[in-house]
């Protein structure tokens, strides 16, 4: 297989044929018109979208690597034959002269239905009826979704996931088994979320509404340095966050989480390797540390920052018991890596209280920060959990997924603010999500568990559980075919 990047259409020659034919509920063929081209006794295809081409058989197969609703996708079909070639598409016949090509476009519908994903949306045959070219709306390894058991409470809601496969990974926005959006990358994608905490500022085109990170740096497998890709409400790319100018220098954002501030600016996590004086700890570090620097960005620069280590040094009475009790945490793939003292793995801006909630995994705490990232207002212990996906659901209630990898159990963590204290109630899951994932209330008696560093049950993206007398019982599941894991699977309620 070979990949083709988007092309800029050339100036067209006089049209021999222009048609407007409805193909299916998914596609509309807008036009076919030949232009001057190269010579070669076969076909090639370019597109305005990223595509993958399989030319390993007699039939040229073209796979779209992106689906966006109600979008026109342009194609250029190049005939490299030395003679005129006749191609047939449906009821339309086009004679392509030597050294020429044709332009056509297809338009997506509002969703990509499950039964359409693996079927060609357009085919070309020769005059004898022999199949020459097929165009598919998705790659052949697309992780098809199935619903099992009772999913009535969740099947009408969006789920944002980043399933990983052997050939790359996807960012997928699904509703039930239907697809609202997908993008496939050869790299790792993580952190797909809707930017609905704060109101994001509009860029040159429109305001971002969704975001996911494409990993670029694989030097530290415990974190996900890369590029945040921000999409508008129509899933068009409107912004990229590559590197951030922090007080520690230029740093790549990482994919455990991002949010939008009350000012409308992106808030990202950066991981900074630092050599520090840790002699005040019971067991000083004998190597550099990996610090968390939470940065609010404007114009590529951090205008507000929170460094976990700097806070720890300035607040030793609070931080020393936490760090003394924390065993040294390294990159699991590299015991000589910096000590991961923080490992922030979720961010939320909570508008009603004008604060940020950060899950800090290594010392097993949640931190509530002021809107300018200058003050730690509250520290909430998470009972030894490597927790993920901490979320305010009201000013007096926070939930999170509690990961206990050593004990091989996972728990739903429900914190309530009672008598000026955060009181934790734990509800064990009957499955284990290991180091990753997310969990949240669907309603007061049902809980969603999504994602995980490995699928917590083979082929399962997420599941809904009912709560009775402190016991969780699985009702139904969203399954995927062929994926290995999705870091999270955010259910949008």
C-alpha cells in the first residue's frame, strides 16, 4: 500500500462530460471532466482528503482515511494509458483520452452507517464490465462497532475513542454503531475529547470544539508528547498546538488531557525533565525528575503555569508526606528514565467554581487549582489509586476511575464534600481497566466504564453498569472488532 497526500486541482481542460448523479444516501457524484496528464498504462488517484491506495491486485482500491459529515471530497483519476480508455461508473460512461485524467467529487451524508463502512461507494469498470477501481469510505481495518446487552441508556450518546490497531490508530466519534467522524493516523492518537469545559476562542476560521493528540515523541512511553489537533463543530481542523514556550523552555504538549480556560485559551500538560535538589526528602532522588507543568497558552506561549515540583518545594509541609510515601515511578520501558513524580493524566476547567481539577497519578491525589494556576486550593487523596478521568459533576461532587494495578482491580471513586471535607465512596468494578480508562455516572444508578491500556474485556470499548447496594453489575457493552486498546472512551452525556 502507498499513501497519497491531498492535491491542488489543476486547471481543467474543456469538459467532455459533466454529470450529477445520486449514487447512494452516502455519496453524490458531482462531475467528471478530463484534463491533461501523464502517461502510464494504468491508473492512479489523488484526493483532497488523505487516502490510502492498495494496488496489490488487478483492482485499484482507494480508502478514505477521514470521514466528516456533509463534506465534498474531490478526486482526480489519472489514466496513464497511451490510448483512450473508456470507464463506466453506474450509468455514466467517460472516454479518457491518452495522457488525461478526470475530476469528480463525492459528498458524505450526516453519518457513516455501519453497513456502509466496508462497501465501495464508487466503482469504475471498463467497457467490458471488468472492475478497475473501487473507492471505500474507510480503511479495511476499521474497527466496526457492535452493541451488546442493554445499551439503551448510552446508545444515543456520542462516544469519543482512539482505538489502536496494528496498522495505526483512529480518532472516532460514534453514536451507537454509526460514525459521526473518524480520522486514521499511522501514529498513536490519544486524548480525544470535546472542549466543553470553557468556551474556546475562535481562530482564523471558527472556534475549536473537539481535540485529540497525535503522538510524535516516543522517547518516554509513560507520556504522550505530540501535537494537539483541534477541530471545529464540523470536525474541520482549525488549530494545532505543536510546541509551547514555557518558563522551562520549549516543550511539547502531551496527550493525557487538555481543556479550555475561562478566558478561552487552551490549557495543556507538558512534561519537563529537571535536575533538582531533593535532599529534603526522606529518600532523595538520585536522578532527574519528570515534572508536570500545566500551561495556559496564548500565541504559543504559556501565560499562566503550574509546576508540580515548584509547588512541592514551596509547600514542603504538604508535599513531603506525599513524596516520601510515593515509591519512585519510572517509565515502565526504561528503568533509567527520569522519576515520574507527578504524571498528570486529566484536566478539567469547572466553570461554576472557576477552578481547574487535575488528576496527579504518581502521588495518588487530585488537585484543585485557582483559575490563574497560581494557587492550590485543595488536595484530595485518592487512597493509593493510579486514578484517571477526574471530573467535577457539581461543586460538591467529583468522580474518577480508580486504577489499582498491583491489586488488579478497578474502582469507581465518588467524592462528596460533606462538613467541609471530601469524603470518598468506592464502588468496585467487576472488571479491571489497568492503568488507563475513564468512568462517570450516566444517571444516579448507572455508571459508564470506558477505555483502558488494554481492553478490560477482549473486544470491549466500554460498558454500562447498574449500581445496587454498592455493587456494580454489567448491563451492556460497546464492542469493537480488531482493536487492542483505547486510552479512554469518553461518553458525552
